[in-house]
C-alpha cells in the first residue's frame, strides 16, 4: 500500500474550527448566565472523562468538547448581565415576559439572551424580528410583526417579570 496519502504525525487532531460568535452584544439574564456557567462545567467534566478513557484512539469527541469549551468561555467573557427584576413593567424590554394577542389567540414571549433563546419555551432573542417589534411597546399598543408568511398585527396585553427559574 502506498503511503502517499497517509498523514504522518503524532496522532493528534488539529483543533476543530471555533463555533461562530454572534456579532451582537451578549446580553444575558441572571438565569442565562447561570445556564452558560452550568454548560461550561458540564463540558469540562465531559472533557475530563474523555481524556481519562483507556482507549483514546478517537480524538474527535475531545476536540469537540474543547471547541465547545472555547465557545462557552468566550460567551461568558462577553456576557453583559441585565437583571430584569429591577425593570418597571411599563414597556417591553429585555428579560421581561410579554403577552400578545393576534385577535384570536394570546401567546406569551420572553425576550432573553441569544444562548437562552428557545422557541418551544417562547424565549426569543432580542435580535429576532418579533423581539424587535415588541421592545419599547406598552400595554394596549399594537405592533407589526413582519413574518416570512406575511405581517401580523399584535396587541400588547400584559408585561410581566419572567420566571427566574429555568
């Protein structure tokens, strides 16, 4: 067999490319900060477990854990903690929960940091089209949400503090 296409080396993998970091300011709620810290500790523990394996022929899981750790450390370094508990409930802002009506149904959304955003939990990032439409609105205001399927008018029904628990 020819060795022309075999990479010689020490068996180590080149580091995986870093995960992309958002160009936006990294606002986080206290809950979001705690979640990032927890994710970092979990990935560090995963990496320690992977490095303790007796058979370490497959280095890809270690490289992935190291990449994830770099990402989480970068997100924690740039985190700007905003505690919504101190905010007045006069207008929609980062960290608050807003209930809206489309004329038929009412839905509540929470504006959170990008790493905390979770569509099934109705947690949206401040850069999302919906959050941009809602931020600054007051109870009774109508806002236009520009969806890909067409614009939707929403009425602000209620503004509240979000549950601080996950």
